[in-house]
């Protein structure tokens, strides 16, 4: 099984857990979704470790081009941060005025982009040197 499939399942279960109250899901099913989310994340990391070790055994010095990956990540981070204006009242519990939610979303977006750019400067680790 591919690790990405397990990761998508974990994220879907997490979204069910987060939005259980607006969806009308009972607390029992919410707890089951939480437990299944942790199980899926554990399975994802196990499968990812196996995939990395398999890649390290079969790796060559050729790396695939990463054109546009940084731009895609920045767009996704900005989109997710700015969308908090709409989903934050359902998850935080405190309903703030729209102007405050927009300010929080903008500040969070700027901080996320700064953190992403700082983290991107770190050189990638070579899996074959382990």
C-alpha cells in the first residue's frame, strides 16, 4: 500500500474529527475517528520508513527536477492560512468579528510563509549516506 493513501485517509478522518459537531456526528464516532487518525498516522510513518529504505537501496545519484514545488507549497500555505476566516468559528469555539479573523488569517499566513522559506533553505539530506 502506498503511504500517500494512508495519509489521505488520516487527513479525512482528522477532518471528520474536527468538524464532528457541525456534521452532527456523535461523540462516540468522533472518538473512533480520533483513534483511527492516530493509527493511520502511525501506519503512514511505518510505510514511509519502508519506502525510504527501499529508495535508499535502489537509489542512483539522479534526482527528479523540483520545478514549481516551492511555488506550489507557498500557494497552498497561503490558501490554507487565509481560509481560516471561514473555518475558525467552527473549530476554535470563540466567534470573533470578521475584521479580527481577517487580521489573524493575514498574520498567520505571513508567519507560515516566513517559516516555510526559512525551512526551505536547509539543504536536503541524502538518503544514501545513512
